[in-house]
C-alpha cells in the first residue's frame, strides 16, 4: 500500500489474473522460506506513525498531499483520509539504544510535519492521537478520500465486494456509511520487528499474548463523534469500518481487520496462505517485470488485510520476515510511543520463551478486547496463573520480564529503564492518554476543539502523558 497505482479501475479479467498470481507467488514464498540461511541477521526494529492534520481551531485539515509536497521528505506519505499523513521511520538495530533513537526521530518528524502545516495554512498543525475528538460525520464523505489512484481503487475494490453499507455499532453508537473512509478516523503507531523464519511462530504467538496487557496501559482513543466509548475505541472502529463480510461472506470467521482465531502452528507461510485463501483481492494491480522473489502481488494483497499482528515479507537484500504490530494507537508524545514500543517488544521477546501449551487462544483473544474496552481496569488472564487479574497490577508484575528480555537482546539498561519506568508510572497512576482526554473534556466544559489544541501543545512538549496537567 506504500506506492501509488497507475490506474483506479480494474476489469474482472485482471481480478482473475491477480488471484492466479497470488497462488503462484505462494509457491515462490515457500521456496524462499525453506532456503538455508534465509532471513538470518541481527534483530532490527522499525515503526510507522500516522498523524492527523488539524486547522487552527483543532478540526481535521484535509490537505495531506499539499503538506507532503511542501515538506519533500520521502519518509512522509499520504494516508487514506485527506487529513492523515504517515511517517515511515528509519529501521535500526534492537541492540544499543533503539528507543532513545526512535523517540528522537519521532519528535523531529512530528515537529517537521507540524511546522509544515502551521506555515502553509496559517495555524494548525499535526497531532499523534488514536482518534481525533473533533471528527464529525461530515468528515467521512467520498471527498475526504486522498486524491490518489491507490485510495480510489481501494474504495472501488471494497464496494465491489460489499454491497451493503458499512455498519458501525459500538456501545450506544450506530453509524452507517457507504465507503471505507471510516478507516481514516484511526491513526496508529505500528512497530516492526525482524524475525528469523524458524522463530516466527513463537514470536508471533508471543506478540498475540503480549498485546493485551500492553494495550491496557496505552489507550488513547476514548471518544468518537462526541461519544465516550472504549478506552481504545480505535480497535472496534477499525474492525467494523473495513469489514468486507456482507451477505455473501457470512461464512468467514474473521473480518478483514482481526486479532485472528488461533495460534500459529507452522510459521509465517501459514498466515500468507490464509490471507490468499480467505480474503478476496481489492487491489488487483498486476506487476510486470518484477523479480520472481519480489512476489509483488502477494505483498500488495497482504497489505490489504489488516491483522492486528501481521506477517510481512520484505525482499530487500535477499529477503526477510517481520512481525508488524499494528494495535498501538498514535501518541500521546514521542517518549510515550517509544516507551510503548519498548514494553511491547520486551514482553513479546520474553513470552516467546514460554510454553503456551494449555493456555487457550481464546484467553489471549479476550485479553485483547477487554484491554481495548476497559484499559488499566480490565480483568486479564495470564499463562500459569489461575483467575483474572487487574490489568494495571499485571503490567507492574510483567515489567521485569520485559526488561530482562530487552537486556538479553543487547538493549542497554540506560535505554530500557527510563522507557519501562514510563509504563510503570502510567500503570501505577492509571494515567493513559484516554484518561487524560476524558478529564480534559470535563475541564474544558465539553469543548472538543479546545481539548485538541491543548493536546497538541502537550504532545509537542514530549512530556509523558502521565505527567500532563
């Protein structure tokens, strides 16, 4: 999804040929994964940060391509909504001081985009936040889709599959829209970790297990269209906004955005095969002349199935696998996002050594959605323990395991400790971005625009959210 397409309309013959290529490229991928030495190398991490653009009032600003062109920064690319941009951060080794470096680049990138907006449009800026509180139904029209072929084609591809409107029902909110534009209401902080093929299943399952407690202290999306909903409403909204299961696809267990329905047994190939088997193409762009090992159609198709933890194949420098962890929200500040990445990666690495035999996948599934709904007050289970536990207290108990795993993989204590201490303070005080937003809205007498303007000031200050006034 990172490149634009040459056109936005595709024939049924192109859809058929694209499907054939997917099956052909699955064979190629299996050969690559079975090749001795494939994907070996040091553990590296990377991240993508999605941002909202706002005007001087705090309302969404639909000018992403103009801001992108003004900045001229190849890291900055438009997203689906015209008020969204994405920053692709520089990959770096896990060993050393990765989280301090990650924080520094995020801080610099957000300031760059924010300054570009402010100079171009006389006010406003950029906001890293899971769901922008000032969004209204008028922001989800067809005109809000970014004016690029890939996004118009994505919209057409979904309408080809889903004949019914997209229905969003979260607590007391019910909303019907005709397009996938509701995806643009969500912005995330996506963390990548390079993973050797022989360790992929263990690490992927560990990421599925880890995300529950991590998400419980990272919530930053407590409201949508003026309603107070989940601590991380983005999870429910994204799943329903891109659900292609209409009357003809009720048989499929998982939506297009999903946590999944079982542990991975064999490895990454299992997930790629599932995506080809279970999900219809929506962007049948045929690549001619690409190298065999690039598997371009398979990678493009995988990019249109948004599992909260997703397998990624990258053909660069002989090829490697990554786990893309997509469940964390954008924001609140650069140091908060670096701390979230440290806790998620550390807990994933520590749990990869755990024997999950006897721990049902359904428990991890429930943890994820309970964490999204109730935040630090969620009741979560954990392998080797009986009963449910307060999420914030469980996080405090798991932090030493995350620290030990980070240090074992070469992260310096001077880098890991300050980041994990932010998580510790957030759990101890039960102070997340979602909590701050709820309290600030009361303080500002329900003025969502004032809330967003104040949030932007604090996010740019890079003070961790548990210290925000």
